[in-house]
C-alpha cells in the first residue's frame, strides 16, 4: 500500500493525567488545535483550568505574552465524547497502561476519525504492534512516547509497529520538532530505547545492593560523585516511584523472555508490597520530610597513614594514577617486585574482585585493598576502595586515610566483582551496544534518547568511547569469567568495535551512503 501524506493541525488527546495535560500544553503552544477528552468530564475541565494556570505562570516569567496565553488556551477545546474527535488529524492516547484498554480505544476511534488520521499511543512499555493489531488499518498506528513532565523532558520516541506506515512515523517526527522536542526513532521492541537502556543503571544498582556490597546511599554517592551521573539508581527509583518502575522492570524482563541482563530484584518487589515506593509516598530508599530527601551524614575518614605502600604493576596506567596521587602524601613507596611484610598492598583491578586480584598475583589478602581507577583519581569528587573478606581493619583504615588525605571523600565497599561504578557503567554501555546491535535505533538516536530521557552525562555509546571500549570489554569479560553470569556477556557490537579500534558510536561502514563520483 502506498504511503499516505499526513498533515497534522488538529490533535486529539485522550486522557487528562499528567502526560495528557503535558502533551496538550506543548501542542497548543505550537499553534495546534487540541481536542481534549477524558471519560470523566470533570477531568477535562480540571485539565483546562490547569493549563490556564500554566499559561499565566509562563506569562509572569516572560516566556509567553498575554495574547499568546489567551490564544493557546483558546486552542484547547474540551470534548464531551470521542465522536467530537472526528476532525482530528492525530489522536494521542495517554490512558491507563493496559493493553486491552488501549486496543479497545483505538478500535472505537477507527470508527470515528477519517482515514488520514494518525492514531498514536503514549505507551512506555507495551507493544505498538500488539496495540495496532486491534485495528482494521494497523498502518497508521504509531508509538509516540513522551516523558514526564512533558514540557521539560524535551525528547519523544517515535516507534514504528511491524505494520506501520513509515510516513505516519515521519509525520510524528516532524510534529515533535514543531512542538520543540527532539524526536528519536525506534523499532517496536520492549522498552523501546530509554526504558530499555535504563535497565543498566537500575537492575545492576539493585544487584550490587542485593550482594551486600554497599548501602543504597553509598551506591548513589559513587554513581553521582565518582561516575558523574546526576542521580544514583536509588534516587532515580525514588523519583519515578516503584509502583511505576517495578512493573516496567518485570514487563521488560518477561517480554525479552527472561533475558538475564534485565532480571528484576526482589528488593523492589518487597518494597513495593510494603508501600515504600518513593518520594511521593514520603518514603522509599530514602525518607522525605516536606519533600526533602533525608541523607545520613558520612563518617569522618581515618587519619593514620600507612608506613609504606606497594602498588600492583599489573595495570601500568592505573598504577601511575595511584602513584601520582601518592606524591601529595608523605608515604613511602615500596618498589619491590613483591610487597614487603609490613606494606599496605594496593591493587587496581578491572572487572575483578579484590580477592581474585590478590590470589592471581599471590598477594597477602589480609593487607590487600583495591582502588577503582576507571575514573580519574586526581581532582576526583569521590574515590572507591574495596576490601577482600580477609583484609584487616588496620589495612582498610590505612588505605582509607591514604586516599582521603587530600580531602576527597572515599567510600569503602565490600568485595565486589567490578566495584560499583565499573560494573554499573559497563552494564549501561553494554545494553546500549546491544540496542544498536539489534538495530532498534541508530547509534545517534540511542545516545540522544538516553541523555535527554534519563539525564545521563553521556549516552551509553559515547560513554563507552570516553572510557575506552577495550576497557569496558575487559571489565565485562572479567566479570563473566569470575561469576559465570550470562548477564555480563559482552554485546557483539562492543566486542567487535573494541577489537577493531572503532568508535561505539559508529554504524557499520558498509551502511554509510555511497560517496558520489
């Protein structure tokens, strides 16, 4: 069937919750006529009142003039029935996240709107193809996944179903830009781009906690201050709330037929059952008083420095980073091939635990402490140390004092294959690579979607390039070797590009347009 031409000027929005209101707001401000419908007529009136208040606030802030505010509100027209959406060029559903409800709505809309109307779902986790299967004409059903709050989260995923007309998706890409948003294109796969990529931070953060490696607050501190993320996994889960995020974790896991990379954690299941769902409930992984997160104070670092320190030479660049840091402290360096009997032993593993690093080099585990060198040590905002189960308190405290001597906070964790930052970041990069390998989205769109949708400092592919694809690959392979857990198997996208020295952000060379002669 030949592609239609879709011209969109009148948009129907079904559902007046936070998402529906946000979509109506950006559409009206972009000059589109909006027909707003909800099964509860009072909800429609409340949504218009809400938008009127928003437009006034934008006027006060100087972001909108009075005439523009009045005109935008006038373009939002309440609908008392679905029949009043008959003249819409696009209808976006933002209703309950249940497949049967969405299919029933689209089935009814098909009997009302014209053949040139696009039907779009704001679903975050349901299959667009499955929704479209309820329609006689599945070609005009498209995923249009916005993020909350819609006016501030400037990204939207456009998802093509298996029977979708590419022209319908193209029209929504153009419309997103008209509404001031960045549009990214994805195939219809579980989690699309953002919720798929987000499994790395959340599920691996939960796995670290479930192993007793570190507390929720320490894992968050490491990911924020050492790895440079805006929020740690548990702050993020509290913000999104477990009544939203836990079902998404379970849905993506089951839709990928129990893929080990996406295994949910019993931690979130138990906390959801107990009502500890996050900030909106006043308690989640943190307690909230008047909406403010309550964080325990960090204990002071020990001050007694070691007499001398031996640093493993297994990773020369990592060793040099430790030695550079030690020049700021008056501690003797043990330069022997093997550590002296009274030296603190420092190892710098990638993807290994401190125990394995000590055993492989035949070191005394009671004096061995590992330091994470994936991120710069000098001028760092936080450093992470890791002990073996045999490390003495004296050795642990001496290492803590040494690496905190310049005033940088240090987190000491229990033994963990890949520390905290290494294993979470490597998982983030690896899942991003797998999204690219499966051709769910282009490398460019993967990184755009994640930086805008999740607020990461870099997209997963760019992050892998910045840290070094070979380093990320080594971390994953070492974790796989020690643990035998398939969740850490490297994506072919990562393994091949690391071996060839190619950027993770690059598509296959043969996919590039042929040069003109």
